[in-house]
C-alpha cells in the first residue's frame, strides 16, 4: 500500500504500464510526496487522470506515476470503495489513526521487582575491554538509551556489577546485553510457562487472515523498581550505568515480559502472544480487522508501543511466529 504525505491511500501506476496502456493520456507534473507504508519514499514522474473499467462501469481517478522498475499498479481505498470492491460490513483499519502506537518507546503500568534467592552473594565483574572500532557505536547507543529513560548513570557504588555483551549488527545500532552469569544464578525466576508454537498454530485452523505485530524493544517497556534498578549496574569505558527498565540478558526477563503481554490480551479472541510477538487472526477480513482494531486500542490504552517496520498486516498466511 502507498500513501500521500497527508496519510491518504492513493492510486499508483508504473511508468512502463502507463506508456503501454495509456500512451494517449497526458502526464502532468506533481509536487506530491509518496511513501510506502514502510516509510520508504517512492519517486514520482507525474500524475494523470485515468479511466478504470470494472463490472460494466467506468471510474475516473487520479493515478500517480512512478519510475520504479519494481512497482505494480495499485488502487487506493477511495477508489476501491467507489468501485464497490469492499462489502460494507468490512471494517477497514486506518493505521495512520494509530500513529501514536507506532511512535517512541512505551511504558507499561507498574514496576517489576527482581527477587533474589536467600543468601545470594553479590559479585563485581571486571569490565571487559571494548575494541576502539566499537566504542563510537557503543557511546551512541548508551546516549540513546539514556535519552529514552532505559538506563541512567550510577552516582553511587554498587554491590553487583555485570559484564555486557555488545552485539554489533551491520547497518543497525549496537545491541547492549547484560552478561550477568552470577546474578542470573541468584535470581528467583517467575517460571511463567511460554506457549508452544505448535499449540498456537493448532488454534489457527479456521483462520484466513493474519497480522503479526512486533513490540518496540519489548523488555524496555517494563519498568524496574528503584531497588531492582540498582542491581543491574554495568561498567563501560564511559562510566557505570544501571537499567531503569527490564534488561536483555537477565534470566527472568523473557518470562516477566511474556507474562505481562499475555495478561494484556488474554481476554481477547483471535489473539496469540509469544515473547514480543503478537498474532491477530480472523476467519474473515472483517473479523480480523475488528480484532486488530481492538488490539491497537488496547496497546494505546496500556501505553504499549509497536515497531511498525516489523509488523505485517492482513496476510493470507502466517509462516513465522
């Protein structure tokens, strides 16, 4: 799907198709900016008023012409409705009305307290050396996490200091994970059972339409209480920090996070959760759309944020979850 800078869905046709089928139609200039729903800009060479025939009727509409070699003709929602291609009962979701759900980092209600086994002995780990080639990326990511309220610099000594594992990813920010071997041995885990993927798929037998939603830095949307935060200190070449949110690497994090997400949607039909993934499904487009709308409304109400670039909407099949 494509949209204008106003957020409206629109009609698009490749230049090659335009020359082949509408060679006698004049192409006019345009200042319109067009993007895919993924946010990628689409280059335009102009626009034209075209006539589309369907069901014995003709419909006039503006089409925006792209030079992209990979584009295919697309008709927007307004023309789809005008042509009567959508039954009136179908509830079409406008994702633009939920832009806040796809913006920034969420903050779920409540605070989590890390519980330790009796007589757990604190451990201070000697910081690992960070290669010079990684330091700039590390500092950039530390600054980003600090600005989002995920971490904060430690102003006082700590009894627990962990190693970190810095995962360097091509063309992506570095991922900082705690490597708290000793601390994980001392943590009392939640032991909240994660669902089996095979069990989830067994409940999809009558579904025909699917959307998979991905959380934005899921663990970081869970707030730690002050005492627990002081137990997550780690050392870097730029000083000592501690987490204010649930950290990647803690043994309790997957279970704590999934428990919260599972409870958030456990009263909804056609919704399955697994760690930071949410699957919405329906037996029809209408049922799927209604359930998707309910999920997005719940995300908004709970201040839970999704990563739009990783979400997939209205798929006829679900291959991974």
